[in-house]
C-alpha cells in the first residue's frame, strides 16, 4: 500500500423502520433513541470522515440528520423483513457516489439496533485495514464455547441425535474449556474494505459481503435489540461499560 495515500473512511448507520418489534430503533434506552448510540459512536471515531444513515423511516432519518449524518432514503423493496443487508449497503454506496461524488475505501457499517459500541473498537478496526491491504474486513467477535459447534447435534433420518462432524479419528473433550476457541459475530458493526468485500461476489458465506480475508476484533459480548426485554439488557451494558450518555 502506498503510505502517502490517505484512505477515505465513511460510516453507514443502517436502521430499517419495518421491523417485527415496532419502532425498534426509536425505543428509548436511558432517555435516548436506540439508533442514537451507533451514531454517537461513529461520531466520536476520529478516523471517520463522513457519516451517513440509511433508512426507510422518516423519523429515523430526521434523528440522523440532526446528528449530522447524510441522509439516504432506502427504497421499500430494500426495507422488508426478507431484504438482504448487503443490498442496502450497495444502494447506499451508489447514492454516496451519485449524489456526493464520494467513494469510500473503508466503510464502517454500524447497525442501528445495538448499543454495543465503543469508538476505540471502531478505530482499531480501521487501523487494522489501513496496515494490511490484503484484509477484506474486520468484524467484532466474542468467544463463546458453551454453544460450540462440536457440541451441536442434528437429527438423522431415524430420529436419532448425531454430531455434525466426523469425530472417528479424534477424541473430543466434554469440557468446553478444552475445545478450540469458538467465535460469534457481535453484529454491532462491520468494517469493510469496499473493493475486497462488498464488491466481491464470492466471500465467506453466509455474509459474503465481508469478503474472504476477515480479521477478528475480539471484544466483550454486548446486547442488540430484538425484543423489549433487550432494552433493559442494553441499559445494564451501558452502566457496566461506563458509557456516558450526554
């Protein structure tokens, strides 16, 4: 990578209005709309040059605009429960280019239903991409061996439980601490090198838009919101993480 070239870094907050939990992104968490938290996190990330918000919901877009985000109105066909996140990302990149003449090298996709954000995590993910041009994306993950795939079972055609893997040549410990590290995506944000992730068509499934060479950013587990009970979990996480709500 040319050390003199400054990579353009943008953030895209995604918050669909059409959700099973009505007005999910607008629910109050310690007095602030849920979507405010990812916006605040990327606003406090010095490496990010431009911030956009993509939504089909006018109130969400209004909040984003008030917080200084460029507004991207997402079409209805990209805002359904069955819609794919990658299509909303591609749509946003197209709008950035056509309306602003802006094409980011790195895109931080901040999911609007999570408070599990710290600006230093965003900064670390961007730094990793800046230092190695072969990496397609950096994804926050947490280690969780209780639900290790080696412990998972499937039901065979005769109704019996069977392992997913062939363990005939190895012995698998029943103790979770003896198993290899098992990492789950946090789904709070994804930091993508656009040319090697979103624009590639053969990345790792199921999130092919992350590309092939994905680096983990191991962090603490935190909540995202799928039901009303998750709001309390978010507030507890904020208290435990000592995040300041202005």
